[in-house]
C-alpha cells in the first residue's frame, strides 16, 4: 500500500531540509559566491603565509629585499644540529608544563574557592580576572621589577621578614629563571581558565551533591567523586587551551629575560624571533615555525584522542 | 562683480591648496631614543622647526623609536614598508652588517663625495667606515661612544678611595668597597649592550687595543689566551663577589637604579649616561669618570666606536629629503647647537671648535677620549655573532660558564659567520 504524505508530512519536511542542505546547482553556486569573501580572507591571511613559511624553510632568505636561493633541506639539517634549538624545545615543554600546572591549577583552585561563595563571588571573580586584561608586555615589566634582586618586592620583603637567606636571583639563577617568568605569565593567564571552570561548576547538577551528602560524603569526597568528574569536559577544553597558550608563550620571556641568561629561558618562539628579526635568518626561523605548528597539532590531537579514549 | 571676485578668490585658494598639496612633503624619522624626555624633546623640536623653516612645505614627523637593530625593531620597521624615511639608531659595523646583508638600507658612499660628508667627520672615522664593506658605506655617524667607569665623587671622598692606576690596585679598591658594604660594580646584562660595555672595558684593560683589533679582524682567535684574559677577569670578579651574580637578572635600568642610589660604587657607561642620570634626578656634578685601569702601558683608555648613525631605509618614501636632513644635521649650526645644549649626551663625529661640553662629567669623558678609544666588541662583531656574545657574557656573569669556555663558543660562531 502506497503511503502519500501530505504537504506538511515528514516527507515534505525532509525534502525542505534536503533542499537547504544540498540545494539545486543554482543555490550551491550562490552559496559558494557568498563564501568567497571569507575564503579570500582565509587564503590571504592564513593559507598564503603558511605557504610562504613553508617555501622560506627551503631557502637562504635574509629578508624580502634579498633574493632567496633554494637550499633544499639545509635549514632542516641546521635545525637538527643547532644545540639552542634542542635547548629551546626542552624549555618549551617545561614552559607548557609550568603553564598547565600554575595557570590551569590556580584557575581550578580559585574557581572551587569562589564557587562556594555567596554575594562576594562577583567581586572575587572580577578581581581575579583583572590580571588577564593586562597586556603580557606590561606584565613582564611589572614582574621584572618584582623580581629585581636588590629593590624588588620579593627579595626586599624576605629581607624585611628576616629571611634574607631565602632571597634568590629570580631571573639570574639558571634553574629558576624559566619558572619565575612562567609565574608572571600564568598570573596573567589563569583568569580565563578560572571563568571556564566556574561556568563548568554551575552546570553540575546540585542534586548530585545532595545525594552525596545523604550518603555521608565528606567535602573532599564530593570534590573527588562529584565535582572533578563533572568538570571533565571543561577540563579537556582548559587543558587544550592551556597547551596552545603555553606554546605561544613569548611576550613575558622577551620582555623579562630575552631568552637569557645564557639561553636558560629561550623558548622556540623567542628563538624564532631572534633568528627572523635580529639575525635575518628567515630560513631557519621558518623551519622552527613549522616545528612549532607540528608540535601544536600533535599535542592537541594526541591529547584529544587520549581524552576520547578515556571517556569511552 | 562681487560674485566674480568671490569665485576668483575661491578658485585661487583651491589652486593654491592643490599646489601646496603637490609640494607638501612629510619626512618621518626615528630620532634619538630619549626623545620623550622634555630636554631632549625641546632640542629636537627646535632642530625640526629650523629644518622646516629652511625647507618650506616640508613637515618633519618624529616616530618614537621602538627599538634598535639589536632587538630587531629597526628591521621590522623597514620590512613593514610603513616605517620611517630616515633612522637614527645604535650602529657600528656589527649592527649595520645585519641591515646591509638584508638589503634594508641604502648605500650612501657616493654622497660622502657629492654632498661633502667626508669632510664633516673625522678623517680617521671616514677611513674606518671605508674599510668596513669594501669601500661601501651605509651609515652617517651621528655620535661616538667612550665607555668607562662612572663613580660617585662624594662616596669616594667619604671612604678615601681614588681611581687606581693599575689592575692590581683596582682589585684592592673593589675589595675595600665590598668590605664597606657597597656593591663595587653594577651591571645590567639583561640589556645586552650593558654587559658588552663592561666586558669591552675588561678586554681593553687585559689585552690592549691592538690585540682586540686583531681579534675583531680575525687575525687571532677569541679563545686565544691573550684575548680570553678579559673573560677570565670577568669571571674572577664574579667569583670574588665584586660583581654579584644576581645582577645577571638586571637590565640597564635596574643596574642604573643600583648605581644612582649609591648602593653600587661604579658603573661602566658612556656619555649617553648623562641622560639616564638626569632622568633619575642624579646630581651630575657628583659624577666622576675614568677609564678602566690597565697594567699595560698606554692602555688605560675608554672603549667605544661609532655609537649612533643615520640610516636611509630602502623603504624610505622621501630618500631625497632624508639626504637633505643628513646634510642639515651635519651642518655646523646644528652640530654646535646640539653640542652646547644641556641635553647633549655624546661625542660628535668631528671636532667642534669653541664648544664646551655642557656638564663637568662630559668634560672628563671628552678628555679621556682625546687620546683615542679602544674597541667595544659589541659594535664590531658581525651580526650573527653578537647574540651568542651577549648570551656568553650573561653566562659568565651568572657563573654558568667560565671565561675560556665562553670565548670558545664565541670563536666557534665567529668561524661560522661569513
């Protein structure tokens, strides 16, 4: 028996959807034309620079005013044999870790602390978010002064408290410098993570806490068994964001140490800048840009897949 | 009739305006780094007005400089194609090599003859410039540096200290300073050039001008013991606590603050430090200046070289006007006006008869430099080597490496550089 759906039946609705999705040739053409401006902007400002960077990595370019010769894989070989590249790569991973723990951890801790507040929550949320509005370059200048070994807030404070032996060369000690600069960077960055965690906390069903209370769960047990699992999705997003932000770390290092002392705070990004704009070695700088991009893609993909597997 | 006159006047005004627009020109420049300071701004606004008056229809626009060749700002500005038409920046062969190799600056050689610039700088300076790039010249020197030790006259008088004659006495002086609870030397190697200032002085003191010249011309290696001696001395000063290794975390501003507050007794700087002192409210009459003592006869002298130069970027929209500006700056009237001004902070590229330095400490610096200056390697090392050079100095000051190792790394990079 043949079933004929009326003009308002499921078949008609499906046909409308199909028209919207697939559409006729004329509609597809119009859609493509409408996409042209966005595609053009994407091509000019993203695809073209990516292509140029890729091309530069095979040349000995010293800037756009000089003819660049094709040098094959020379720049890649130079990158492999350059000890500063490896050092900067190691520092970049350490920087990522610090950023994840300091900025991500502080964001989570403050979100948990503020989440349980009443009327004062808005005030603290705003106050803790404020550093995020300060530019990283300004943050660098402020913290470089805080770390000043002779006049800085930390060392003079320690001396004032009679703890002169605890004073450190925060930006001169090779084992401390990367951590010190990362603290400044994380201080600027934790606010956004805190807001994301607060949003996540608000989405956790309160009945779960009620049920846990009825079961006699302690606050710590509620945190471990209700809050943290409830924040899983937000955490995935925050970790991905923190990893990408960490990889982009540049301004505070550039302002506070310029990669020093003796390359002890050199990151891939600061080394790229040094090569491209100070030494005009665009070929090697382009190779490191590609390495950095691959690193970002790999870390994000691996992390996302790992999270997906864990969720299953 | 009235309408006719009004229309005529309007047309004339339009024509005049369009004619003006056709001839109106703007020369955009990066002036001195301290242009935001009131005294310096007053001087340069005066020079700008004089130039505009001498060139009707021309407007000079100062773009506050955002950096130097060393930190890549000059290169970025030129590369942007929206940068200045003429640039005053820290120079010297090492820095100029970077922008010259990137073909970012216009060769100016022929103008030295055509516009008579070669007669407006010291003959030895012209010869020096000619010898840098096989005869091609890319800069016009604006000022020379003379780096030596700045000290507080009152602090020295209070403790009965005086600037010694040789290195051994200098070590004894630093020991006395440390015992008196004063940091002997302040240094801010986070500003790379600052570390270079001190190290250049130590190199001059330990090795002498001729040996340093040979090293810079690659006639002897940087890790040769005769040259490495300067780096060894630097590390010895760190190990003895005469240079606190925590200073590796200071920049020029932080180190200056340490000196201005008299928590440090000595600071290695050039005549430009008068601007920093003025800004900090330091009494310049209390500042003394002396070259770094040396055991080598005749080698107790400041280090330096070309400190600041005018460059014409290839992206200059007004190259002809840029040349006119350089003519103007080199003129006697402008150079004397600058030299006599209280904002003056440097040694000019030619002798200026009848001009008295504006502060007592500048007189001392000019007197110390009158017998010639030694080399400041920061200015003479090739561009690709400068970075490792500064990092090595930071490494020695933070006690991460010793002098010999550091010099080996510099030599290795020097061997790679073209």
